[in-house]
C-alpha cells in the first residue's frame, strides 16, 4: 500500500486540489471552516488525516489518531495554537480501528464531550480491547491453521494476539449512536451520516450537500484500497460483498462533484471514478482467483491472484484475511467450494 508514482497521477481521473500536506500537528484549512490535521502512525501506512470543523462556539473533531504520547503531544500543540480559544465540543469517530478511535476516550475525558460513532463499531471495539493481554484462543489458532499457516506462523499469530487495545485509550462507558441518514448540525450546515461496510462493520461517513464535501474515513481512499478481511470471530462472513455493495450504493447516492476528505493520502475530486476503480479492482481479483482455483488451493496459496507485490511477514496476516474475504465471496456467489482435510486445512476449488 503506497502512494502512486508521478506518472500514475498524471493519467489518474482523480484531481488533488490542495497544493501541500500539513506537517504533523499543524492545522491547515482544507475548505472554509474545515481544517486538516495529519498525525503519525507506527505502521507501514505512516499517517492518518483527521478533520476539525469550526463552529461559532467550538470545534467538532472527526477521528483521533492512535493512543500514544507522541500523538497526545501533537494534539496539545493543536489545542494551544489552532483552536482560537474555543473548546472541542463534539467528537465523531468513523470506525473501530485504533488509528481512528485510539484517543477517543482521552478526548471525552480531556474535553468532557460525548463520543459519537456507530453502535456496531463501538461495541466491537470494546470487545477487541477486552482481548488485550489474553492468550490466543484455540478457535483462532484453528482458523489460521485452516488457512494454511505453519506452526511457525501460528506461533507468530499467538504472539501478536491481544495487542489491539495497546493503542486505544480506555473507551467511555456511554456513547451517542450514529446511524444511516442521521443529520448532524455543524457550523450552520447539515451533515448526513452515510454508512459503509466491509472494511469495518458499520463505517460512518459524513456528507454535506451544501458544502459539497464528503468526509470518507477509510471507506473511500484515493490511492490505496482499504483492507477487507475475514477474521476468526466471523470466519464465514462475506465482508467483500458488503464492501462492493457499499461502493455501488455510495456511487448511486452521492454526487460526483464532492471534495472527498479521506483518512489517508490527500483530499481529492473524482468520487465516482474512484469508486468504480475499487469495484473493478475487486472484480478483477475475483476473476483471477476463480481461474486459479482450477486446482485446489489453500488461502495462503492464492496471493498471486490478488496482490501485485510479494507478500512478506509485515503484511502476511492482512493478506491472509483479504484472501479469505475473496474466497468467501466466491463461495457466497456459488462459484467456489471448500473442504477441510484430516489436518484441519481448508482447500478451495471452483464450484
């Protein structure tokens, strides 16, 4: 997952209207009354975009960054220099991943505000945080054994398990639910909640018709495709079909002339073109995968059909989850079947 080259940008149907990227902890105006803050991430994807919407009596913050002393320090820098003496009065989180929700609890305590997010993502985030410090459950190890993991791979997963909550500050016990079609009044404008699914179970986007702006979180990114994975907790689900359906729904329900404010990369125009790229990219991947399944394959055998890069240890778990999402999608469409051998390994083939 990396930025496109200059040549790719020149032929892209997307347009990037802002001439620069803010430094970490800097507030940069992306549109009238809407400010862009970029914070560092300790991952391969090394940044997240956060958004501050100015009202007469305070600020609405959309997403928070991970819980770390570095990011808290940068937020305090923003508070001291950028808020014009006005408080944070509202907090919206798009979805459950630590780079988005990590400091939500800290914000609620620091400013005395309520957390607003979707019910499913709030409750799932609380569940995942409860795994912190636990040993990997047998069912999860069986899940990755079925995907084709070696004992070394299972040991690596067991070592990784339970770290989700390390980058999430303690969540509040009370939240305000956001759901499809809700209207938020911010700075005299109406922002409609638009829900997507697949990358997260109930991902919140915010659309302002008057300003022609969509705060898209991870639901629409301009240069990378959000990870859509199957996890042990929902081993038989079909999040890729949810994702594709969401892309179709967003393309049909939102105008093309919006400025998209994404969680990664830069703000852009070209929403419909990007949604079409995302749909077509997964369509191509599913077609290549279907061809590959002429002979039985494990989940870890199908990477070449889905990824152009070599899959190394840094992204092996994400690639496995995404492969399983594509395999489950083919099964859901009746185009593939799966059987488990005596060693507990799943083998997939064309229907």
